């Protein structure tokens, strides 16, 4: 997730109201309005769903995300900017959907999964939840049989399948 937060930035008219504290509800409504405008523009350009959908995560959601995901203070969790999308994380960051965390995804993500995603050119958020289970199961089996766990090894035994625009699942080669 991105560290930059649109919720933290003040609206242009705020310079005239130095004593006022921005109302969190008004700030969130303004953010949703900017998201709606951005999504309408992208839809008119014929973009796919994952290019259109922006995060509606709030600053107040961050502690819940940390608790559910097992993230400690060593990891930065932030609110994506309105123009940011999950399939284009900034350098050094990964993006994830809350439903993956709700379904049991925990952090840190094993290095071999991050390396595989980098090799495939996909964000971990583009993998289905079952793909994570499959990869973790393969890691256990490979360790049991003394086979080195590497991107090369994984690419010899898995197939990457497109589930739809921007989503992928992994399966065993037949």
C-alpha cells in the first residue's frame, strides 16, 4: 500500500480556515467524489476494472488492517492516493485487497512468493487466495524432499493461468 494519504492533505480552501479542523466525514466524502470522478474518466476511456477501481480505505481502517494481517511496526501501511491502483504498486511496496487479509493472508509474505511475483511481473494482490495456499503447500513438500525452493523450481512445476483481466491463479503442471 502507498504511504501517501489524501486524507492527510488539506483541501485548497483550507488555507482560509486555519483554525478549523477538517471534518473526517467531509474529507472522506471529498475523497470518494474524487475517486468517482477518476473512475468515470477511466471507464469512458475503456479501461479494465482493475485500472478503474480505486481504494476507499480510510485512515481509521489502518489499525484494523495491521491487526488482521499480523503486520508489525517494521512495515509501512498507508492509504493509496486516488490515482493509484492495486496492479501498479510504487517501487518497494506491494498492494493487497482487504478480502485477501479477511481470508487469512498474513505478513510478511514469504520471500519465495515475492520473488515469484516479481519474476511473473504481477503484484501479489493479483493472485487468488488459493494460489497462496498452493505455493505454501509446495514449499512444505519441496523442503520435505530436499528440493531447493527457487523461482526456477516453481516455474518447472506450476502453471500461471489468467482468471480474468488482472487476476491470476496458479496450478500444478500436468
